[in-house]
C-alpha cells in the first residue's frame, strides 16, 4: 500500500528524516509512534503531497484513495449529517448527475454504480458513525456553525471515516474525543476493511486497534509486527542483543589493540601486529541503541496540610448565566482523594472543574471550600494564559523576581524543559512543551489539589508515563478528566461520572464501565452486583498508596544524596586529572584522595540502601 524509500526531509536546516525507509503492507493497521517533534505529522504531509521531500521517494498504490481529517473543520449552514454524506465525493457526484441526466444508458450506469457502492445505506452508515462519536439525532440534523471547535473536529473525523479511503491517515484522533468516543473509535478501527496509519500516544488504542507499529527514532523509520506492548518488548530485546554484540566487539578490538601496542616495535612480531591492525579495521561494532527518554515532571508538594474534607458540595447547581448545566451535586473531596471524572462530552465535566477552581459560581445549593485550599487547574483553554511573546524563562522570572537565573533555570528543568527551549518564545514551543510549562506554572506554589482536564492531549507516551510517576509522587488531592485509560487506572482509585445533569460516584471499575459502553448499556446497567467489592478495592488501593508514600520519599531522598555524592566525586576526579595538582603541595593531593575515598564509601552505602528500599517497594507494589 505504502512504500517509503531513502526519504530525507529538512526543515529550517534541521533534519527530521534521514534516508528513512519502510513498507506498509496493504490492509495493515499501523500505529505511528515517536517522540513529540520528531516529524510524524510532517511525514503525513509528505505522504499527502502537501510538501516535497529533499530526496528519496514515497510510493502509494496508484488506484488508492488517501484520506485524512480536514485541517479546517466545517462551520456553515449545512447539517452535520449532510457534511459527512458529502465526504463520499463519488456518491455525491453521481446523485447530482442523476438529477440532470437524460440519456437512458447513462442513467442506468449511474444507478448501477450507486448500487455497487451501497449508496442506499449511506445515510444510515453516516448516522451510525456520528452516533459513535457522540452525536445524537438532533445534533446530526443541526447546522455545523452551532458546534464548538472540538465538536466540529469530530464532524471532520466522521467525514473521513465515512468516505472509507484505501489509506486512512489519522493524526491524534482521540484528542477531541471523550472516553466513550475513544472506545467506539478503537472498535471501529479494529474492523476497518482497509489500511490504517495512525499517529497516537494512547497506549490502549495502540494495543487494541492496530496490528503493527512504525517507530520514528533517530530520524529513521522501523516497522514492527504486533501491538504496542509487543513493540516495546521486541525493541527492548533488540536493544539488549545489539548492545551485547557491541560490547563483545569492543572487547575483541581492545584485546587485539593490546597485542599491537605491545609488539608493534618488535621485528619478530611486526607481521603479526600488522595482521591484527587489519583485523581491527574490519571489526565494526554496531552503534549503541538507547531510548530517547522523556524528561520527568516534578510537582511542588502541598505547602499546607488541610483537614478532611477539603471540599463539600450539598445539592449544588451550577452553569453559565441562566443556563443550568449541573444539578443536585452532593459530593466531598478529601486531601488524599484520587478521582477520575468520566462521562460523555457535554455532560458537565469541565463545568464542574471550573466550579471547583472558582471560575464560575454556584446557582443553588451549598459549596464549602477550605479557605487555605490552593487549587491548580489545568485545561486546554488555560494555555491561552501563556504569553506568546515571552520565553519560559521570562514566565518564571515573574514568579521568582529575587532569585538568580541559575535557580530559575533549575525550576524550568524540573518542568522538563531543555536549556535551549527555556529561551524560546512560548508561541514557538510544541504543544507538549507548552503543557509542561503551564503545569509547572500552575503548581509553582505547592497547591493542595490539582484539577487536570485532558492533560495528556499533547504528550507522547513516554511523557504520559512521566506524568503518571509525578502524580503518584504528588501528595495532594487529584481530580482528572481524561480519555486516557492508562492515566486513569495508574493514578486514580475513585470514579465519578457526569451523567443525566449531575455528578455521582460510579460503583464499578473502569473495565466494567468500558464493557457497559461497548455493549450499549448505560453506566447503571452493569456491575451492580460487585459494586461493594470494587468500592472496597478502591479504598484499599488508596490506603496502600498512603502506606507506600514514606517508602517512596526515602527512595527519592537516597537518589538525591547519590546524585550529590557523584557530583562531588566528579569534581575531585577533575582536579586529580589536572597535572598542576601534582606540582603543588603533596598534602593537597593526599586530601583529595581521602575525600574521594570517603565520598565513594558514602555513595556505596547509600546505593546499597537505595537497592534495598527499591526492592522493598517493588515487592510491596506486587503484593
């Protein structure tokens, strides 16, 4: 279906693809993965012919139709359903011609072709796709201009799915979907009859909807059979084998080189030494393989210990102006809460987040929030609060006016921004980098609660994993709104659902909820018999997390001490490598040697402690 050969592409002097090659077989469903900013979306533009490559070739089957989500979502008087139906250009053209055709033979050809492409079921098929993406019948018949940007992007997605291209290119399609829409898309793609090439950082989607992975790394493309978990395992084994082979070859070279160095000056051994030099020249160790790990997130811990509960809602109604979105919400949030708020888009999840963050008020009922509670609220619209013409360093300077530049840059490094990006204007940062900056800024003062509304939309898989680790280390309350099942399952132990105009606790786990969605039942139609056991399980998980918190802190402290000792040892070794030291007083050299030995002994002891603690944590997490 798709063949890429020795493809090279540069943008502003930066090489994104360097003689990259791979073949995507006809009918394959491939996930396209790689770090943010490495060129995945660029490759899609190259495949579609929007831009040209510097060298190499891209070959697609000549008769194949390529389909991708339109960059500009529709916003006119056409109904949602009509926009989707119009995406099948052949059907639209044939039906228009049928209205005006007069030649009996041509009319016959038109209706034969309409029957061949199953045109009579088109409206039902389009409606089914729209329903799967969250459009009820009244919304399907509404003009697209009435929709928000996110819903219009769903229309664009529905349109390309309905047109059923031979090569379907999807770039982060779940960014505009809720959990329910994501689950529907997962099932739809798994049974899609043609070739799919999908950019996604959703681990579950990549495990269930595709049968192969294309990996972009170090400017090269590599094709792997299997889902994402299989890809990770295969790649790990490849790295181990490759690096063992490299070490073996380097050891062989070192052994040969020792002989050469020892005997190259002896006449009796000169021929043997020369032969070994030629052997060394032929030995070419493979390049070391390593992962491009994502920078970690690091959130400031809560500065204030708050009593239970921090927040109570009693019969609360809220909304915008005279429009009530949520009614009769009665809940409480404790300092150690880990809540995932799920539900179909449009049911009030973001409204609830804004209520807690103080962006909107209570229309009716009672909302009590501890006066000392500091809430950090992350949402996509919050990105607008970043100043596009300012660099991350300038953003942080406003919060650290009296600190040195070194301390400001250190804080930015904790947010996961590299040195070069610290001086880049916010408008030129990638989506993931802006998300990191915003999360770092809103948690700057050590909030007691974090509300994260779709925090992973612009993060790659490694960055999502880093976010999971950071959230699990964070000791405050967390409320997450997300379609990322991996994030929810790894960080939350309580499920709330926005449904039927209110918010309530869901007495079932995420797997049961997913099954209820895919089987067509509502959230009340499944899992009731074991609800008490699941609730107890979530409570036990919360207690276990609290129990492990001191152990995790001890491990973190040990890592900090190890880093400091390694820094001291590196400083001493730098001084000992300086010839000037040996020309000075002998006492100086002796003192450096003693300090190195002392720091080395301390480091060894702490490393032993760290290993014991890590083993204890691993065993506790398995229990």
